[in-house]
């Protein structure tokens, strides 16, 4: 009986670890995709942030990254006030992707 309970506990731990790993992978993929969208939009270029820049260790790049974050927060606040912007932004995004 104890062996069976221990086996069930072990199997549950393995299941949880697999689920946790899967969720981490999904989160990482989303973050990479969001970074790609920032680059594709040209927004990072506007802030002189380029692939390969170290946004944590380079003080100048860190400051630029904080400016970009502030712009994104402002964008979020604007979007919350005017939900109709989503359709406009959708059309811009589709135009960028489809040419």
C-alpha cells in the first residue's frame, strides 16, 4: 500500500514538473514573439534599441529601455480609455504584415 502511494506521489510530481516545464516554454515563446513584434513595428528602433543590446547591464541602453517601457505603459493607458483603437491598430498591423 505504501509503495503504491509513493508511486502515485512520484507520478504526480513528474506530472507537475512536466506541466510547469510546458507552461514555462509557452511563456518563453510568447515573450520571444512579443519581442519580435516590437522589432517588426520599428518601435525599438525609435528608442535606439537594437538586437544584441544589453538592456540590463548597459546604463545607456537601460535608460532607453525604461523610456520604451514608459511609452508602452502610456499606450496601455490610452487603450483602456479608447477600446475602438484596437480595430485601428489591427488594420495597421495587417497592413505591415501583408504589405
